[in-house]
C-alpha cells in the first residue's frame, strides 16, 4: 500500500505562483527545470504501537499539513510507502508520527530525494 502526499491548500497557491514565473519561449530562457529524484519513502513503524496520524511538511512551512494516512493507521512493526511528490521542488521534509494518546515522534529535515526509508522511533 502506498500513500501519496497531496497538500490540499497549497496546490492552488503553488499553481498560481508558478504561472507567474513562466517566461515566453524564445529559444531558451537560461532557466532549466529542476529534476528531483524519487520522493517515495518507506516509513517503518518500529514503535511497538500503531501510528494513528502521519504528517510530512516541507521544512519551510510552520504548520503540519494534512494527515497522510487519512482514515488508515500504520500498525506496529509494519511499513508503508509514502510518495512525497507534491508538485513542489522540495526535498527536505519534517515528519511527525502521532499516536492514539496524542503523543508523537518528530523527525526533522529528512531529505526525501535521497533516503529510501525512515524508521520511527
């Protein structure tokens, strides 16, 4: 099972901002699109208890975006692939695993373009 990261509120804002940055084609603008590597990360739950919510937000944001698991949970000793491809040229994300009792574990500044897995704890 894989989950795809889709920030709801940011998508329209990003598209609008991007539209303002496009230059007319005239044989090359000197700016080339950045090609990021794969952004799929295997999240391993090694906590011994289910993860009820999971968040991944670019390090440049000050809020946790949507709960990536939605109505699902990640059972103890299980893993899930999460695709952080979200239309932004961002590789560094903070991640938060939240448990039923409200406690959480945060991993800061994870480069999702270069790592293939992240374990909690």
